[in-house]
């Protein structure tokens, strides 16, 4: 699968020259040298601010698409990050860093559906979990185990079986035939990969309310992320204190160190704070 193009400070070549040309067409005055330096980054930030995108200074998939004339109505806007930082009482640069490192990039697929990842091990756990008085936990687990034998790609004690992109929606549709409630709960939704089973804890009226909102816009997906932070005092405290290892451990799980999430967060924070976008916005 081809990775989305991402041009940033230090990038060089014909793709950067083309970027500079498009920025000039949008009002910049750059020398077309194919070198993504300070002036090109400033122009990218100015363009992003002008059209309402997240002002991160990186010409990624969204910025390049916008320069090519794509519809940006569903995309996360800078105003959403500013409002989220105020609501959480954290530096704006901290929110920029989390958005850069923890989000899955674009929150929607090319066909317009929200990005999801179906987690078969969560499906097994949810099928095994009593929900009503009188539920027999042993019987539920036995049923889940039987389903795991019949449909190991959809119900399993081990994670995996991912198909990616639109095929994840096909996995979800198949899982709904097994259990229409557990299946969407067993998915992570949107750019910030919020699991469906959190819907009630995050204050949504129903699971359907949550999934419907995740399909509206990246702003709604970011709202779910803000609620997720608010619902976890320890996670919120770690973000406020910029304790990146603690934040990454709680957000990503025990594999955070292997994937260097804490290092990536710290570096992203320093870059955004250094550019002047890290001013405190808390009241």
C-alpha cells in the first residue's frame, strides 16, 4: 500500500518544488528551489491558517489535497485544536503534538467512510462479558470460544487479522451478523482510534449516536478524543504535565516504548512550541 506523501522541513526534490509552485499560486512568494526550509514552512503554515486546516507546517495528505482543490469540509480545523486545548487547559503545542503522533492521519477513507480498525480480540472479550442481570459468564465465554473456532478472523483471543482500509468495514459488516452490538464496539473509530465500547463512558446517548457522529467529520472524531482525555484523570494529568511516557503508556498501552510514541510526542511538542504555536491558551 502506497504511503501518503508528507513534505516537511528538510524535504528536498521535485515534489517540494511543485509544492512551492502551488503555494505561490495561493499567494506565497517563494523561490522555487525544491528545498523545504524555513520560508516554505512559514508559507505552509500561512496557507493552512488561511483555509482553516491544522497549522502544523507539514504538507501532508490534507494540505496537498487542499492545494489541489479538494473539499476540506470534513477535515479537522485549527479552530478545533485551539478550542480543545482551552477546554483541556493544556498548551496548544501539546494538542498539536498529540494530533500529529496519535491520530491515524485522515479520519476518512477515499470512499467517504470513517476509518476503522476491527479488533477481533475485543469482539471475543465483549461477547464474553455479561451485560444483563442473570447472564451466565461461563456460558457467554463458551459461546465466544465456539465462535472463535468457526470465525477466527472475527472472534479470537489474539489480536490480528487486519485487512486495512475499506476491507475493515467488510469485517465489521460480517461481525455484525454475529452480534450487532459487540461488533461496532469492537472497532476503533476515526483519526484518534477511539474504541466503540467507550461510547457510554464518553457521554454519548447510544452506540449508534457515537458511530453516527464518527461518520460526520474529523471535528466529531476530535470531540471523542477530548472526551476520552476528560474521562481519564490520570491521562489528563499526564498531558497537562507533558509527561509523554506516562501519556503514551496510558493512550497506546504497554507497547508505547517499542514504538517510540513518547519520544515522537516530545519531539513534536518541541517543534510546535518552538514555532510560536505553543503559547498557553488555558484561561
